[in-house]
C-alpha cells in the first residue's frame, strides 16, 4: 500500500516584507521533506507573491475585503477538511491562533506536530519602553523562522537567504514599462521613498537631492513602491519625470523582476529592501524609529543599514505612532544626503 504524502501547513498572513522573509522556510522545508505537500495560508492580497514558488504545493488566501467573519469561517472550514501532519505558525497573531484553535483545539500548543514562533514581544517592549537591549544576540527574523523549523528537524544546517520567483512573462513586461518611462539606457538604482507609516520615511526632499545626484553620476533612479505613494509622485513631478514614478505600476513579482535589473536599492525600512535582497540586489536601508535588533535589517554582505544614534531610538516597533522628540524625526533628518550618496557610490562604482 502506498504511503500517503505528508501534509504540512504554514500560517503567515502579513505583512509584505515579513512574508518575503519567510521564503527560506519553504525552501529548507522542501529540502527536508521533498515528497511532502506544503501549504501556506496567508492574506489574499499577498497570495500572488508565491504564484510561482516551486516549494509550495498550494496557497490558501484569506480575503479580508468583505465580511471578515465569513472569510475566516470559510478558510477554517477549508483547512479543517485536511489532515495536517505538521503545522507551523510563523505569525502568532489573533488570526493564526484562531485557526489553530479551530484545527487542533484550545490546547494546540501542547500537541505534537504544532510549532509556534516566539515573537520575543517582551524583549522588544523592554527595548522600546526602557531602552534595555536584550536582543543583541538574538537572530534576525528570517533566522527566527528557521529556528522554529529546527525544532522539528534538529541537527540540520539551514540556509537563510531569501528568494522570489517572477513568472516567465514578468521580465518582458518590466522591460516594456521601463522603456515607456525612458529608463532603459543607464544603470538602474531603485528608490523606495515611501513606507507603510510616515514615521519611517526619510524626508522626500532628501530622496529628491539623492536622485538628482545619482542622475549626475550617470545612473538612472527609479521610484518603486505601492500605489498612491505621495512621496514618489512629488519627486517625479519635481524632476519633470527624469526620475520616473513606477510605484504601483508593477505587480509584486514584476517589482522583484525590476529589482533584479537594478544595481542597488535605497529605501526606508520597508518591503522594498527585502524585495531587492531576495533578487540578489544589494540595498541601503535607512532606519529611523526602528532598529536592527527587531530582526528586519538587510542581510546581504553587500547591503548596509544606515542609522543615527539618538537616545530616543527605537520609538516604534514598525513605524506606527507619532514622533515624541522635540526635533521631529531627527533620527532620519540627521541621516544626511551626502552620507547616503557616498555609501551608494561605494557600491555602484
């Protein structure tokens, strides 16, 4: 009698950057269980990120645009119809806990085959509230995901590099959009002037000056990001399109394909850093209210995290909230254009 394939479920619903950081988990798990079915449950808005991921058997999307209660119930019903040999909760959110309770009961934490991420919330809160840093020796977020995998598969060496898989048509579509923007002739540098929260945004005037100086050095800056980013639109208008605004013009995987063509990405602490590194493109990450100890800094040897040393840092886990310093956003404003430009040119030249 043929032995049934092992079925493994992974839960991680958001956010975009965090989901990119989970990509080593699927690859390493597939190496350990080459015959297994590996399923991912995530938010429907991010499901297309994994459309061509060869390590995943199926992606289950949670559509939160309509009736959220109905969407949760439907996803729970779909997942409960399967028999899962292993479940990895890479989120430990209310949503993932609710699903685990539906699938395994309220005492799921004590059951074999169920593994839940340690979010290190207490240590992060101590660093935020009292600047007591107990996270100096803790792993990055991508390493934390793999630490969870090692609980199920001890004594295995796991590799932490991230990866994304654009579709076969994505490079041609990117080339067409770049050609329309007149951005095909010079070496490309991606600029990520936006961020999910204003507290993490380097001043748009700085991005403008940086972009103009890169143009003068013979490079072609591009503005990438999500739709409706005001900073990108403002910079493109201020330069009369010489720095084209392509924010919102690409799908997730087209963004990855575009970044694969770039020599460098310069971005706020946002998903664009992780997109770039997943395609092997070095990144300069500009950190203000957040710090590398939270686990989301760049990891390529050719990348660099740029920050200042204000005593008020960190003041936010993810950029939410308002600046409490008398000098608003001094942590980012003191990160000068010249310093960022020199770091960029050191990599570009």
